[in-house]
C-alpha cells in the first residue's frame, strides 16, 4: 500500500516535472552512511554497552530464579505444605520480577527505545542536515534512500550522493 502510494505520487511528480523542467534526483544508502559515520558508530557502541549491562542483570535475575526453582524441585517432596507454598510464592514473585525487568528495559515502551531515541536522534539529525545540504549544493529535487522502505530498483551511480553526505559529515 505504501509503495503503491509512493509510486503514484512519484508518477505525478515525474509527469508534472517533465512538462516544466529537468528533474534532478539523487539517492543515498543510509545504512552505508551509518556504518561509516564515526558518531553513529559511537552511538551504537553506547547502546550496545547499555544493552549488555541490562542483559547481564537480566541473566542474574533469571539465574537466581533457576537456582531457587532447581532447589525447590529437588526438595519439594520432603517439604511441609507451608514451606512448599512459601517457596512457590517466592518463585512466582521472582518470575514476575524477570518479566517486569524484561518489559521495563526491552518492552515496547521500555528504556531501550528511549535510549535509542536519546542517543541516535542527534546522529540522525546530523545525517539529515548533511543530506539537505548536499541536496541544495547539487540542486537536487529529490533524494531517495535505497536502504529504506522505498524500493529503488535501478539508479545510475552518478546520482549516488552518499559520498557527498559523508564528506559533509566529516566537515563538522
């Protein structure tokens, strides 16, 4: 649906532009830009470190639950009903802690998404500004991203402005 709408709009733009003036189009490979841009690499390393820290903490909580569960399984036949109920209650609480921690850190509204936005937004803004600057410098009407949802089936290399965007980013 998205691609059909995009193609329709693009067809209208091409038809209108062909009757008025020469259309200048460029494209970038944002994946390539993000792979080569040092600020993006630093941001990814920060995110990876945070994720690793959270995964380590999650593993500790899960191991604690597993240890207590294994202990419970070994001794449940010789436990009194009261002790068994207490252990089961404790295991349920630990299992809830695991789920809550996972949701808090990695869930749909979790800290991971907030941290990604906080850390990556300045990088994305720099890249977007560089793309805009290149578009103005090269007098381009459109710049497409071959890495995104829009499928670019063919493009001449002469319209690839990825290197120019990377140059702009190195100047800052």
